[in-house]
């Protein structure tokens, strides 16, 4: 069955995470994605290991896990577009494609005639998405943008981590490169919006996407807390600025998350905990009063929760409708029965390792389900096929390009 986006052709000149994350989503949904890589070295993340994928004999293949996480379903074409012939190859592919993705420094591709203005003249229907750290304009436009720096500059680290007055207090980055991942998601949304608009106007357009813009936008309720109140948000560690109790709490053996979202859930918790009077205490009767008296409430909850094991609390609270959860490591995540039922972990045939484990796309389409039939490509794996099928190059021409280092 053809994928939902099987009609789309994508040229992906991005590397590392934000751009490849966007193009992997498009590939998952059926688009034909050609990943443009540097001859000999390829995407930076091909070398960001260990860990590396292992073959059936247990030997490292040299395929880095980082690269594998964001590049399934694509075809790899190595081409040096700093050369005239290389530029011509990329331009010809763009001329017959729907989408062009790139995350080079501002102005970098213009030197090679691969900017939006140049390619848009060749193909007025082209949707061209530029992902940079700070956007195409502004005082920071020429700066390199990395997720860690964006998390810091964009305010996320200021509200992530334990409170300054507690052990281990101080700003922390999120354990996943969330600015990059969210930028990839926004890029994909932007591309699909531009494709939809093209159906009306007949023309493509340029998408200017900045990691900093994405990071600030994704602060969501925390940003509005500041804009509405004028009070700069602080770090709450594993607690919540607006809800209580919504935090990590100790039990007799290991901590759990208690995520009470309303007064009724709090009352249910108190009943399960054998302390129904706690819900009637004026300090804790409503969320607003619980937030104002969170320190006292936390002390009450800690005294209650340490009387039972984590398993006992989870078993009692879940059927009562009180949101709670264990704090799983990744081994526990992929062993979880719900995760396994949903098919989040999958295995795809790999030309070197035999098979590669991957994390499935969370989108579930009823009529055009995602097909996982193409592993992340080996470097230059599809160069000959693409040049032959898309551009009509014969074997002698391809051999000459290889000999000269163009591909």
C-alpha cells in the first residue's frame, strides 16, 4: 500500500538531527527522500559513536546509533556540490522534486546556487525549508546553533533542574536534544502546510525555521505564566509550578510520580492512602491552596507514601483513577506491556547487520499505515540508482563522476 505522502519527492541536504528528523517523518509517511551526503564522510552523526550497530557475530558495523535514529526510509546519495558537476546534480534533482530541506549556515548554499531564490526559479512549485539556529535574519543569524546552547539561550534550562535551595540545585539541560527534535516536528508541519497551500496557489514557498524560535514557542504554559504575571519562573525540580501534588515522591522502596490534576483526583488519592481527612484540610482542599501550601503538603505525602512499596501504591492508585507512574529506565520502557502492545519497538532488515532495532513513528493512520521496509541507508548506498533513475546517467558517466570525486 502506498504511503500517505507517496506522491512527494524530497531532497534532504540537512544533517545531524533537526532536519533529518523532519525528513524521516516524511519518509515514514511515504515520501521518496534522497539524503544528500558528503562523499567519504557523510552525515556528521555517522561518526557519533559508540554505540554502533552490531552484526550477527557481535562485531561493530561502524553504523552509529545516533545516525540510525533519524534516517530510516531514505536513500543516500553522496555528492560534492562544491564542484560544478555536483551542483548540477543537486539542482537537477531539486528541479523535479517537491521539497528541499537544508540546515546550512545562512547564505552558505547561495554560494553554490542552491538557495531558495536560485532553486525557486528552476522549480516554482518547490517547498524549500531552511532550518538554522537563529533564523535567516536578526543579529544572531550568522551564529551556529546547537541544541544545548539553544536550550540555555531559549530559557528551557532556567526552568529545568532542581531548585537552587536544594541539593543538586541548578539549571539542567533536558536529556534528549528537544530543541532539535521539536524543530524537526515544526519543520514537517511547515512543509505539509506549504504543500497544502501549493494545491491552491500552484507555487511553493520558503520556510524559515529557527531552533531558538521553536524553543521559545515550546515553553508553552511556562512562557504564559511569565507574560501574564510578570514573575520570572523558577525551577521546580520534579514538582509543577501550577499543580500540586504533581511530583516525584519516595515510597518504601523506590520513588514514583504522583500526577494529581484536579481536586477529585486528590480526594481519591486521600481515600486510597487512608487519610480522607487530608482532602478536607482547608490548606489542601483545592489545587490553589495546595500550591500555596506545597511544602507542608509534600511533608504529609512523604510520611504516607513511605509506608508502602512503589508496586503497592501503583496497584492501588491506578484502578482508583489517580494518575501515577513508575520511573522507568530504557530497559523497562521497552519491556513495558503497553509499549510492546503498541509496537513502538520494531526491527528492520539491514544490509550489513542483518537487522536494526528502531523506534516506530507514533502516528497511526487507519487507511495508509506506515510501512517500515527501508533501514537507515549505508553511505552512498543508492548513489548509482538515483543517478540512473532520476537523471538518466549511464554507467560510464557515473564511473567518471566517482573517479573525479564528485559522487
